[in-house]
């Protein structure tokens, strides 16, 4: 038994608009890096008030993905995302648990953006 009242949580809801990453230039060939196409689909979805960004079946290579408000990133059951191995796009940050996984990757662009906002 919890000794205090918990507020009810409303599940998120998204508009019925669908933004297929293929319409933004993404190719599911397992070799093409689709980071910019994913970014364009997410930005278009957010700019139009939200909806679903659809990643259909296939093998998609991408770099960092930045989600925005009111965007539901939905993968088809047979969708497979592989993240590109360009380590210069990520920072490695030392964590507090070195015995397990002492580092974690953080998206370089996101940290640069946060640092600009702090100034």
C-alpha cells in the first residue's frame, strides 16, 4: 500500500497525421545513412502540430535521432534500425557505475545545442 495519493496518468495522444520517413528521402537498404531524412520527417511532424513518424519494414541506418514534442516515432514490426558508427557524432561521458558500463554515448549535436542555450 502506498502511503500517499498518486495522481492519475493520462496516456499521450497524437494527431492522426502520418509522416513516412520514405517521403523525406529515407532508404531502407541497410547502407544509406538516413539521419537527415529522419530529422526532416520529425521536424515536419512537429511543425504541423504532431503526429506519427513512421519507420516501415526494412533495415534503416541512422545517426542520432532527436525527438520533438507531439511526435510519436513508430516502427513497423519488421523495422530494424542500425546506428551509424561515426563516433565523432557522440560524446562519451563517464558514469557513476564504472564496474558495469563506465561510459555512455551522448549525442554531440544535442550537447552543443544545450551549451548554446546556456550562454
